[in-house]
């Protein structure tokens, strides 16, 4: 479709942060798209987004695989509360970019605050806690 | 034979020094006292250099320095030569005919060089015959006379360093001692006679063969059998020598390793532990990376799970409602628009209808695109939901694995540290090398022992064959009347060989027995623990054994000082039994002997000095009152003094 | 050298001829000359007559 963006943009000031955090073990063998999605998810979880002022091309859209797209699209669906919204690719990507921009700051903060081993063990605890909370909430809603 | 005078010119510390060794009363005992560094040991080196051309007792800081006095060499200037000279004057036997050995080395300072270099050396022996004529022998011929005086193979028994004595039985192997006894006993003369006799015998046997072809055939057969026998005997002797040498090495290495049990095993274990630690570290690293990757995936999914769950709900609802995929096939509407005819009723499509169809088509196209996207993402969202608990489980397992490996690492490291501590202070490389060598020599000993056993059985067979063929040959000789004369000669030679061989073996056995007795006697005189030690014995491989009075062997457990005394007793016994008349020169004879035990040794020197020339070189502290009290009125005493002005050493009479 | 001769003496027993022969060889060898065959053969020729090998 015409006007469909061919790449995802980041704030140009975020480039240095991405370059720094990709050295962490957790991102071993991970590319730009994986870092972007991770930051996006963090931002979305906190429902924090921030407009990108000075854009820098970061990842080509065709580098995202189906699983990545599923995560990006699910974000757009929930944000807009309208499934059909996923046809508006420009909007979908813009949302992803804004959430990633905010999420990156949170991620960077977490990595800088504590030694890496502590970050990892905190993360592990967080995963278990959040998943258990999700399961609890899930079973409640099923009744 | 005795040394009468030593003259040193430009040799090391001695620019021009003459030492006269005059007898004192009936004793030929001489004491030279000098501080360390003044040139005491270089007297021994001078004698060695003169006779053999080398200096085995050189101090470390003199190694590599020229033999000549450094100041004289430097002051000589460019192109001027300096002659370094040592003359050793001796008196042969009872004839009192004087003779001397002299070695001269010429040094020159060449252009551009800082240190003078040796440009020539010569060695001569001067003697006078009974008619008073001077005879001069040079180089190789002169060296032959050195061999009569003190053969180079025996010099360590005549000219030695007291410090060497305490290491004597670690370094003097059975082989060395048997060689020395062989040389000292002069049985090489008998060996030579029997060897030469064999060659004459061989000629006679060939002559006998010329008398008849049968004799010749029998001779050839015998010689062939004898050759095979001799070859195997030779190989057996070589084997036995190798076994003895291997045993010497084994003993030396076992002594060296006695204080370091299991070092080799510990070093090997430490190596294994290092490899294990390396493997564990690698495994931990891999698992940590694997865990980190799973943390990435699981945290991503966990954080997004509410969104995923909601999305699944919405998508499933749309599918359930039949909205996905859309119910109308857009290609049908496209066909209607292009033909302007309704495909169902066939009516013409007007503008309004066309516009409605276009809007519907747009909606359907959008809906299709969305539908496609939804259908595509749905399975992934479901899969994420299913896989997440598995990934979380895997993370826990990895965590446990890592913890286990870290524990393993801790224990392995602790074991390694323990070994490391035990090995501290050991020269591991040396000990491991010793252990390897020990195994090598043990294998050599075992292999050669097996080979020797095999050879012994072959030799029995070959001896039988040789005796048979000899008998056949003798019979052929008997038959032939013409051979009677030659036959007699052969028998005569064979008898001579038999006698000289038997005499040689008896002499060696006799000497060995006498050395045992004399060593025991001297050792008893020298040692302070007189009721502790029993006999000394020399076994058939010429190993020394020392026994406690209770009968146990104790050579390996005695002190360095006691070992030095045993070595000295052994040397004196060798001298006494050998009949070799040459002088003994000892540098630092009471090294490692404590003060209170020195008087025993001094008394033995005094006693031995009655029949033999002994020259002793002491430092002032070694020539303590315990020694000087015994020797002062029995020895010719001299002192070395360094002249500060000329930086050279000269001799003075000893004034206590 | 005396010791060598004593030991030879004890081995030859009553064979005085052999003893004298070996004495001669010992004296000859104590100068350790290189040549020997003619000397040995000449000595053997001198001593062989009258030698009784049974002694």
C-alpha cells in the first residue's frame, strides 16, 4: 500500500542508549528489532509513551517476523480498542515508536541502577510474580 | 712420588710465588692456611691446570676469566705477550731424581680487544736419567707421564675438595668406583697380557690349520662358535653394566625424591583439576547465556501477556461472529463493476449502485487485509500463551544447573588450592622430571634384566657348542702328527691366559676385601660415634654399604659430615691398598665437620702423613685449635697473604 | 707389580716355567710398548721346550 512506512524510527538520542544496552547478556545475539520490541513492550506495560521528535531510521519493517508483528499489532489493537485499526500501518508503527521511546528510558534506568546480576535476578522474580498474577486474574475472570 | 715444589707465575692471584713442600721430620704433611678469596683453592686448580689443562674447582666468579693474572694481562699493553706458567716439581719413587711438569700459556692483548686472549699453550715434562742427562717430553708424551703420576680418571681420589666428600656417595656410582679400583690395582696390565696372548693364540691356531683341511675346518667352526659366544658375552656384559648404571641412577633419583612423596601424582591431579575448572567455567558461561536468552523471551511475553490475552479474545470473537474472513468474495464485486452487470440477477448496474458496490468493495478489501493480519497473528499469540509456562520452567532448571555447577567449581577449586599449598616450596618441574627419569630407568633396568636373563641361557648353549667344537678341533690336531709342536704352543698360551685371568679376578676380589677392612678401620678412627657403626662393605657391583652395629644398613641416614668422613676413609683405604704412591691434596678437609670432631681427623692426617705426602688447604676458621694443636708440630705450616699493593698473593710462614 | 707377581705365583702352583714366562711378560708390559707379537712368540719359543703342560 502506498504511504506504508518501510522502517521503524527511533529518537536520534536513543541510538547511544541502544548501543549501550545491547551489550547486556540478556540481549546477547539479539538485533535492533529485538531491542526495539522489548523497549516497546516495557513502555506499553507502563502505558507510557513519548513522541519521537528527531527521527532516525532504526529497523526495516520487513525485518520483523510474524511473531514480532503479532506483538506490535496486539499493542495497536488494545490501544485503539479497534481491531480494524491494524490496517493503518503508519499509526500502528507510530504507536510502537512512541511506546519504545518511553520504554527505553525505563529499561536503561533498570540496567544502570544495579549490577547486571542483580538486574537479572530481579527480572526473574518479576517474571514469576507477574505470571502468577496473570494466572490468578485469568482464573478469576473465567469464574 | 711426591710434590717438592709448586711454582706459579702470572697464574690467577699468583704473580710470582713458589711453594716448597719440605718434609718435616719423618712426615710429609703440609698445611697451607689462607682466607677465602686469597687463592687457597687456586693452589689445587694450579696443580690441575698444570697436569690436565683444566681447573675443576674454579670459583663461580672466576669462570670465563682468563687463567692469567688480570692486572698483569691488562698492564702488559697492546701486542706485548704475557706468559702464564705453572711448574709442578716432583720426586719419583726412591730415586730422588728430580722431574717437573710445566704448562705455559701465552696471552696477548690484541688491537681493539679489552681482554687479552690466549694465543698458545704448551705442556712439557722434564726429567733426568741415571746418567744425569736431561730428557724432555712434550704434549702427548708428557701426558703419558702424568698418567703414571696421577691418572686423570683417578684424580678425584687424589686432589679433591672437602665439600665434595659429603656428596660423594650420591655421585660416586658403583661403576665409577669399580673403574677407579681397576685403575688403582693396575690389573689392566694383566688384562693386556691375556688379550695379547689371545691374539698370539689366534695366530698359532691359524698356523695349525695350514697342516690339514680337516683341522682348518674344525678351527673355523670353533672360531665361529667362539665369536658368537664372545659377542653374546659382550652383550651380556654391556647389559649388566647398563643395569648397574640404571640402578645407580635409580638410587640417586630415589634419594633425591625421598623428601617429596607423591609430588608427581599431585601435579598430575592439579592438571586434571585445572581442566575440570576450565570445563565447568565454559559450561556455566553457556548456561548463563541460555538463561539470559530465555529471560529475554519470557519477560517480553510476561509483560505483554494482558495485551496478548485481550487480543486473543477480540480475535476469537470476530472469528466466532464470522467476520473473519469476510463473507463476500471481493472478486465477485470486482467482476460486477467491470461488466456493469449484476452476476446474480443479470440487471444493468447504474451509477448509484456502482458507487455503493465500490464502497462495499473498499470495506471488504480493508476487512480482508485486517482479516488476513488477524488470522496470521492469532496462532502466534496462542503459541506464546502456551509456551510461556514452559520457558519459565526451563529458566528455573537452568538456574539450578548453574548453581550446581558453581558448587562443583567451588569444591574443585578448594581441592586445587589444597594441592597447591602442599606443593609450595617444591621445585615441581625438577621433581616431575626426576619422577619421569626414575620410571625411565626402572623400565631400562627391567628390560635389560630380562635381556640379560635371555642372554645367559643362550650363552650356556653357545658355551656348550664352543666346547664341543674345541674338542673336535683338538681331536683333529691330535690326529695330525705334524701339528704336535703347534699344539703344545696353543696349550701353553691357553694356560697363560687362564692363569692371568684367574690372577686378575683374585686381585680384584682381594682388593675389594682389603678396601672394606681398611675403610672400616679408618672410618672407626675418624668417626666420633664409635659404638654406633659396624662394618663397611663393598658389594660385587662396587656399591658401598655401611652398617649399624645392630646390622641395619644406614648409609642413607647418616649426616653430611659423617658421609664426608666415610668418603675420606674410603679414599685413604683406596690409597693404602692400591700401592699408588702419589700425594693427596685436600681443599677444606674439615668442611662440615664440627669443631669438637676435628681432632679425630687431624690425628688421622698425622698418621697417614707418615707414609704418604698430604697437602691440606684450610681457611683460618677451619684451622681451628682442635686441628692446629694436633698438626702444628707435625706439619710444615704455611700461610697465604694478599699483598694489597700488587693485588697478588704470596706465601709466608704460618705464625698462628 | 709385586702384587701381580704374587697372585700369578699362587695360580701357577708348581709350574715354575710358566711362572718365569709370565714374569717376563709382566716386566715387558710394565713399559707398555705398542709392539708385542714377536716378543711374545720369541718368549714362548724359549720357554716351550721342557714345559710340562700337566703341572
